């Protein structure tokens, strides 16, 4: 008999991964989450994960029933073998190779490999990640080709039929806010605004209309611009 799809969502505690989690909870009968402590400068995202998960359970009885175990994995070796603006207290800037120094080489490749290993052990057959090729900083490990190639490599190396889903791959930040509203209504949008964390510098402080953050780093700028477009369109409709 065909076994129903079950999912493991890469969940950081940020806007994109929270939207992906809602997307998965609408589709799969059992969903687990996985997060990574990699020595990130914005480690505050690890602190918001549990409260966000608890509030998502409270939003829907169906989501509460479907949402299973959370896994937090120590990948601090990443910060020991990389020198980036996400793992060190350095100024965010462009590099000679055309990528910003917020790019952490190999991060998403390692995340997906570890997630696949956990999914194998937990008998979960879908991996869900918030990678996006529309609104992004040019990170090569966020591209659709990378995810497709990785799916092939993981399945060959583990003799599995894991499916990699990236629901945000071809949408911009305005559409990401819209997707959140489609999945969980205004309540989910407000949860994302005020409870998730995206800012690369780890700043919380007083909330903006789009949520907490410095308002100046690339992550904040994307989130703020997307929310402004989303709110303007919503008010105009």
C-alpha cells in the first residue's frame, strides 16, 4: 500500500521557515521540524523556535495534531571552519567573488544532508526547506538546480526516495507573506511579524510593522520591503 507523505521541515525560527512549516502542516498528516545551532551570529533565532512552534499549535487543532517532534542539531563545526558575517562579528559586505560575506559555504548542503539522515531514521519521506531563487542574495546553495541535484545525491547515497520540496523557490517576499495568509490567515501573519526572527545581526528591540530587526541588514530589508508590498496590496484590495 502507498504510505502517506510525512515531512521534516528545516525550521530556523524565521519568516521563511515558519511559512514553510505552515505550508507543510496544510499538506502532510505528520510533520516534524529540525533546526541547527551552527554558531550563528543571530542565535536569537534558536530562542524563538520553541515559542513559535507552541503558538502554531494553538492556531489550529489540525496543526497541533499533525505537528510532531522537534530536533535541534549541534553543527557548531560550521562556525569553526568558516569565516563569514553570519558566524563572526564582522561588517556585512560584498566579496570579490560577487557573493556577500553572509554566504556560509556548504551550510545548506550540510543542513539537507543531516536532515535527510534524521528523516531516514524517523521514516519521513519529504524534506521541506525555505530556499528561494527569487528574493535572495545569490547564494548558490539556495538555487533550484542545487536542490534538485542534492535530492538525487541523497537518494542515491541512502537508497531512499526522499522528496525535496522548496515552496518558496519561485516566489518573492511579498508572495511569501501572501502564502502565510493563505495557510494560516491573519493570525499566522501576525505571529510571523512579531514572534519570528530574521535579522542577521540578531537585533530584536521595538517591533517595526514587519517585525523585529535592525532594519538595515539584507535580511531585514527583504522582509520589510516584502511586507510593505503585501500590506499595500492587501489594503488596496
